[in-house]
């Protein structure tokens, strides 16, 4: 099979990571690359790490440029995907790496994004219960947010197995690439290096309703989420520390058993051996998810920590994994669980 | 007043930070500096940032060497302070920067440290209710742990004011200097840079009983603590994200009011203006504590984030602040709230 | 003495560092703080590490606002200092932290800055031969660039002592704060962390003529400089690796002797003990300069490495040191050689 | 073809990087993995980023364990490779990633390593003149040092084309992984982060004679090298800033032309477009070498800057590239020029 893929938004971090992966995907041929302010520039000036594509020139994001591809990836600012997607035929697989089509509840969208809801597409997190079925043959895919990927994979087995009370507390640390390539003062290297700081505290982060959506579905009841993201002095990686009160009778053994079962056949999600905890460095550049679990007997809480690369499994790798499923390819094609470390 | 101070354990990070501060303390004269494996070496080879002391030679940690000082700071491995302290007279102010005398409950000590409990000394966290009174005129001081400093200052006002349920969830990120100068593989720069990872998950960290002790005292009832420390790619700093379920009727306004009141007269603890969140870079090298609070209405939790420099307010600055109180000096002498940034 | 000081450009890194130092200078009272786009904002929002000044409001940079001070520090973009300085009376000490008045040769200025030369002020590097005399009683001071500070202090003794041929090769690594707070894509944390890269290669960096000026003066003949600056993944610090061909008969001993003599009475410049090399971490936040020398017998070159904090000795500390001299204060007032490490 | 490969020294950084690459090499089957202190442990505990090999157990480095492979990679401490290699038959391809067989001159070896010289093997830097021919069909390969890789590729075209005088000045910054996994105090994260420092200054670094060997061969006359390595606050990457006096008549154009010619057919070495300079982040995890050149007209020096990943092209990738050539495989098999960034 030759899958011809276009990438709209090839100058940003998500687009760059997608291209990095597409370059080694054996079934994909990289087609049009588009940008907006970067249209007309060579990719080598924008993504100097992608040497094989250095001479490719970015074009404007227009229907004409995006026409003639089997897959179109959209790595656009929030709110812009719907207009582009409409102009692509229903036979084209459109994979939105933005937030536009992730949420089911229009009220959630409107509250957190302040605009009209564009709709809901099949959700690209295959590891969730029923996740793969929703993607097979689909022509539209909403790629999950990076934090919801890390958090949902950490906690859904606990909720699906009825181990935890429906009030989750999550503190996650993210590398700065999660904030994208926008030049904002607080993202300057001078500000970031040597510093940890929180943001969006108190329920304000836009990824919160997406986590609630996923965990509530797994639990079969409404789950509340207290989510605090923090910015860490690193380029990539999310470490999500997630916990919830244990339900009566839950033990370290029952927790571990539930997670072993949940991830037994997962190609990308690895429950680490007992005693070993995830580190973001171990999944750097890979599509792997490292998970470890504990039961704190004194606080009687189940604690789950997951590590992902926010750009790979958290964005571009997750998109590719979903593409593989949608197209009937082996799910792991072009993806690996091999990190770049140290 | 001239206070003659000795530092036992001058080659480590805690000892080095203490010396950095003592060098600019107007009432202190730096006396004997001791070490064990480093005895006989010049300080300049061990602490190259302390140029004014570069030619001072470290001596063995013996009673003779430590004799004749007004204050002796102990920056020794856990379990070694009691033996040294016994040999110093009751008229000498002994300030233990280790854990030996922090805990009140011998069972806690034995469980977390695996040895016989040496006793309990007045606790060097002046900002806690009754904290200053316990230190005035004292000749023995136990300096709090770095995490308990960040966490206790973040949460005690909520518990003292009855705002929160007695189950706290804490995730804290620490710079690597918190682990000391011991050469362990996971502390190598190659492992640490670009990586976040948790440790001591599930209640295993030795600072947990100390937090419980402080928060339970503030609450007037037993508080449980779910504490997850993480190692962050930076040298210094602790960012503690703390939360607990709000008690009925608690609002963002009542939370803020309680914290404004708690910290109104504190020279080192600053409740930031609304909308501004702590960053460890802002307290780098300073004795300041930056705190911000929120009430998440959806999860109905009170969230408090604090930032400290683990070596300054979290260790050596806290020790000096307590010394000042014990000796009847102005509490802020030789300490500042000015960070080194960016 | 009470010196009333104004800071024009208080929102940037140079201005922030200057305020950090002024806060502990015993003779200085901090007066007006000004900015341009930041006028009207509280300093706490712009420099969150300067808690004692958090409530100070920035004002516009106008003659009225700057009037009534003994010293006015200008931390303005290149080319703006002359206009402001003209409006301040000749009795006011004006210290320009920008480049406007550093160069003696108008042609150099025009070539590297592309505008008309504003003039030449006494040069604020007291350690150079004749450096202090030029500053005593002066009412105008041009603060050296950060790279020229590190490089000139590293190499002038070799040239003054006639040890080296007049062709210097310099490669220096700087932390990102040297580039200021301007939000440019290549200064984003995501780009900077984990990366080293050069810039201004081949003689293009604006600090080159300033180095040539200093070293040629020391040598008494024209010195050529091959200067390559590199951007390092750290916030602060410059490590300058400087070398030149040894003149006949030069040995390791004669090099060391020349440097010992040159720095014997210097309060801030420290020739390290043999075998110990400078590290930027050791001078973090301090006004110290660490220097070490070697003679490579095979290549027959003298190699000198210096480390400074680009914001302290390289900018604001150097400015304050010069102010002290100009005002007849002890040169070290308010400055230290104590770094913040680790 | 199925190439069965063993890795002796699989627990270190070089061994880990080699395994990362071997895992995706289409012709290689990973055989025995050995260690010394780590024998008996699972690889997952030592190299947690290599999830597909997590359950592989390390064995002792013995002839029996290493028998039966087509290729044996040696990632052993200096001085240990000869003894192991002797016990492997002449039909086995042995690739030494240590220094033992790099130098041609026994006196150089003895001076820099202090032991008897083991011999000289074909040198694994195919890009050098005659480099490929030396490797084709060879059964013994000495992998170059990381610094010599970066420096030799940067400078050999200038020397081969007669553009530069035979006195090279090199300052290189390396990530900490270059120092290996040995736990030494100065390699602790707390020491490394935020700091730049030199080491081995004045000709003492063991990679110096290797550079001299390569450049002298290219020049056809003895080249002297002044080499100063510095430790940078990053895990991976080398940025080498290399320069030499231009010979008469050399211009920016003639320099560029020589480099364009030298690298025109090289799959891994890329002369960047004019105006773009190498960054180590761009070659992170890739086998690419980014090079840029300049002629400084004022100093009349040719300046060449190269960036490599010290573990990939500088060690394991270089080893694999040479293996491909020795075995008659396409040289680029299992290697890429795609970096992991940001």
C-alpha cells in the first residue's frame, strides 16, 4: 500500500514530529506540506533536524494544495480544522491533531474554547475500551490531547475495574514543546531552565473536560478531575502523577492485577516491573507509555504514574497509530517503543 | 553580637549553602569547618563557588574541633547527629540539619529510618502556629526537611482555618540537589537532564510522617497525606502542588482570605497576587516562599502551590532563620527574599 | 552616603539583575524604575524574583521621571542612550549598560551597529591597566559588553606581559540571558535545552571590535581576534576559551607568573589553583571572575579560560563596581565573590 | 542477509545506543549481550528506554558467550579490547568502540594511555579520504572517538584542499554522556546543569593525537592541534568550533566550494545552506553531521563548525556505518539523518 499523506501545519512542533515519524513509515509517501506564515520557506530552515526534507518548500494551506492525498493531517491552531476538513472529500482520511473534534459535549467546548462546537470525531486513543473499533475504517479522527493521553491511559484501568472512587487528583509535568512554537515570554529558555511552575490551576486547563470524558466513560459514572499541569525544564515529555481514593477491599495486588490485565496485549503501553518507575527520558521520541502503580495503605489511595513523549504518543505518534488502524495497517507500523536515551 | 559558628559537614550541598549564607550574615563569624572523607582538603576544591573561603581547610568532625563555638550546625548523614550533639555542652546552640530530631513519635522514626529514635528537638519552622515561641532561647533546633517545609507552609493555613478535609494529596517536584552530593547513577547529569521521574511513591518517602505531624497539629485532628515526590531536571527548587477536598461552604474568597491572614506578617512567605503562580526560579537562592491558592469549583478542592529553594528556605536558610530567633536576633538577619533569576 | 539611583529599562534581564544587586547595596536607595512597553505595570509581574520591589510601578522613561537622582542606569536598546543621557545634567552619574559609548573608533561603531556614533565614555572595566583611574570621579560610564568582559580579563595579562602573538582565537559559550528577554523563536526553551549552537561566526558579532580595542591597548600593538560565540543550554554564565600562539621562550611557569601578578590585588578576579578549571556555576550570581591558564607545549599556545556570570560581572555587577569607583566608595560595596551553587 | 551481532558492554551509554540502532537495523539479529558488574541483570533495569529488550539478561563477557556471532561489538573500558578480540576468530567481524586500536603511533598510545599499544585496526571514519576502501571486507574496525569524529569531519576538507595552515585551534562542547555512565561527582546533575566548564586543557585530552593523525594525513604534512573540550549542560551532542589560519588567496567562496565538493556524495555529512549554523539538537539521535564554514576576513581564519550526536555518529552510529561497509551492505542501512527535535 502507498499512502499519500499531506501535513497542514508542517512548521510547528506537532507537524515536525509527525514528519519525523512519517519519514520512516514504510507505507507512507509524504505529499504536500503547508503552513501559513511559513509558506514559501524551505523546511530545512524551520525543521533543521529533518534533513531528508530540507529542500521541501511549504505551501499555503488551501484545498487545492491538500487535494489528491489519501490522508491529510491537520496540525492547525484550535478552531481552524473544521473549515479545512469540510473542503476535503469524505473519502479522504482527515486526522485532526488539534482539539476541535475531541469533545462530545458542546457545552464543554464552548466553556473551555469560547466558540461554537464543530462536532465530534472518532477519538484516537485505541487503548481505551472500544477504542480500536471506533477507529477501524473511519475517515475522520480526533487525536487526543497530550495530557489526556497520559492521564487516561494511567487511570482508565482503575476506573474500568472499579478500583477507585470517582474523584481523581492529577498533577502532571510537561516539557515546553507542549506549549508549541509560539514565542511567549514565559517560554523563553532563560525563564524555563531551572524552573518549575504550574499553570491553569483550579480546573482551567482545556484538557480537563477531555480527561473527565474519558474517565467517566471508563468508570460508567461521572468522574471529577482535579488537574494541575506544571511546566518542567525539558523540551519533551509528560509525567502524570494520578491518584484516587481506593474503593473498599482494594489492595496493591488487586491494583497490579487490573493493570497487568488491561495492558497485557497493548503494543505501546508497558506496566513496568515492580520497583521501577517511569521516567520521561525513557520514552523520549518513542510511542511507548510507561506506567507504574502503587497502593498507599496509609492514605488508602491508588497512585498511578505514567510517562509519555508529549509529541510522539501524545500527538504525532498517536495520530499515526490511529491512522494505521483506520487504514487497516498493522497498528505499530512506523512506530516504536524504543526511546532515545540518555 | 559576634556569633561564632562551626559547620560539621561543610563539603556537602547543605553545608555549602549554609556557608554561602553565613558569609553575608553580619553577626556570624565562621569558625571550624569539618568533614569526614573530605577532611584535610581545601574548601576551594569542594565548594568552588565560595571564593572567600577557598583556602580554609576541612578538619575532622571531633568534639575538640567543634568546641569553642556559640553555634554548631550539623549537616551530617542521618543518625549521626545525636552522638555529636551529646558531646557539645548544653550552652552551645546545636542546629541539626538532618532528620534525627524532627519527629515526635518514635514509632514513625523507627518505621521510616530503621534505627532507635534519638529524641525530639524544637522544630525550626517559625511560620507554623506557635513556631517562633518554641525556638526562642532554645539550644537545640531540628531543621525541617525540604519537602515538609514547602508542603507544611502551603497547607497549614487551610487546616488551621478548617477549610479542608483531612486527606491531603501532594505531588512535589524537586531539583537534584535535594538528593545531596552522593554519586548515584540515577543522579548523573546524563540521566537527569530532560527527564522527570517519581520516587518513593505510595507513602514511602521519609518526609511523609513529618508532613503528617505538622498538618495534623495545624488541623487539630489526624491528617492523612498522599505524597509523591518527583525528580526534576534542575539543580535547585521545590514546587509543591498540594490539595485537599474543601469543607462545605468554602469558596475561593474564603480560601484567599485565610491565606492572606496567615501570611500577613510573615517576612519570608508571600501569597502572590491573584493570577500569578509560583515558580522555583523566582526563589532561587533566596529564603522566600511563594504561595498561591485556588478553589477548583468542579472538583471542589482547595489547591495550594508553593515554591521554595530546597537548599535555602528548605535547609540552610531555614536553619539560619531559626538560629536568629533562638539567639534573639532579628529573624531576617542575613536572609533575603530576593531570588537570583533568570 | 545615600546614593539615589534610577533604572531606565527595569523590566529586562540587565535591569532586573541591577535591581537585585542594588537592593543589597548599603549606600543605594532605589528611585525611579522605568520601562517602555512595561510602563504602568508592577515590577512583581515582570521580575517575580524581586519580592521587596513587587509593588513598585514602572514609569515611562522621561527626563522628568529620571530627574532628581544621583545615578541613572540606562538599560536600554542600543542607540537610545545618547538621547536620554543628554537630558540628564552633567552632575548626574550616568551609567550606560548598552553598547553606545564603548567604542573609541566611530568607524567600528558604524560598521557593526549601522548608525551614527554617539561618542566614547570612560570604560567600566577597572581591572584593565589604567582602568580605575579612568573611572574615578567620572560622571559618564560605558559598561563593557559581557563577552568583552570575559575575554579581556582572560587575555589582557598575556598581552600586557608580551607573552602572546597578536592573533587571538576565542570561542565562548553564553547562557541565553545574554540575548535578553526579546521573544525570538531560537530562544524558546524547547529550542535551547539540549542544544549548543554558534552564531555571529566569522567576525560578525558586535562585541568583536570591543575585544580588539581592549587587547590592542594591552598589547601596545594591533591584535586580531577570531571570535565565535555559542549559545549554551543554561540561563546564565559565559565560559570563554581564549588562546594565542606563545612568543618564543614562554613557558607554563612564565604564563602563570604573569597572571598571578596581574590579579594579585584584584578583588573579583581569581586565578584558580593549578589543576582547577573555571565553571560558570561557580560564579552564578556573583561578581567573581574565575580564570585558569595553561601552556600547550605541543601546539605552543597559551590557553586561558575565564568564567563569569554574564548578568553580574558581565553587566550589572560590572556597572555597580564602576559606580562605586566613580563615587569614591569601596569598589566591592554591594558585590560579592560568592556564587550560588550547585 | 542475517547478521548475528553480540554486544560486549551492553549496560553503558555506548552499548545502549548501539542496541537502540541495532533494534531497527533490518539485517541484524541481536545476540548475546554482556556486562561485567551488570551480568545477571535484566536490560530493562539498566536501559529502560529499550523496551523490546527489557527482559534480556546480561551475561558475563566470555569467549563462550561471544562465540557464534557474525559481528561482535566491544564497548569496553580502554585496554580491555585486545584480550577479548584475540579469543574471537579471524572470521568474526570485531568492532572496537574503545580507543585501543585507533592510533598508529605506539608512542602516542603510551603517552596518552600509559600502557602497551595493542595495535592498529582499520579506522571507522568512512568519510575521510580512502576511508571506505580501508573498511571494505575488513574483519577488525576501530571506531573513532567522538571528538575526533566531529573535528576530523570539520577540518579534513580544508587540509585536503590546502586551504589552511597546519595549526588548528579547536574548542568543542560535549554533552555529559560522552563521559560515560561512571558515577563521578563532577558528572552529577546538580553540578552539570547550568554550568559550562573545560577539562583536559593544554593538550591533555586523549583524543588529541587521534585528531592530529587524521588531519596530518589529510594535509600531507604534520598538523598541530590545540584542543580544548568543554562539558555542556546537555546529555548528548558535540559542537566543535574549529579554525585555522587561511593560506594566501583563500576566500569565503573557495572555502565553501571545497566543502561542497568534499561532502557532495556523503550520505551523512551535510554542509548547511549559507546563513544556517549547526545545532546539536538538530542531530539528536541521528547519524547526521551538520557542518557550516566561514572565512573571517579580519582574522584571516577559516572557521568550521560541526555538530554531531556523540553517541550516534560519534560512537554507535559510526560503528554501524562501518559495519555496513565491512559487510558489503548499503552504508546507510539502519541509520538515518533524521534528528529528534525539539
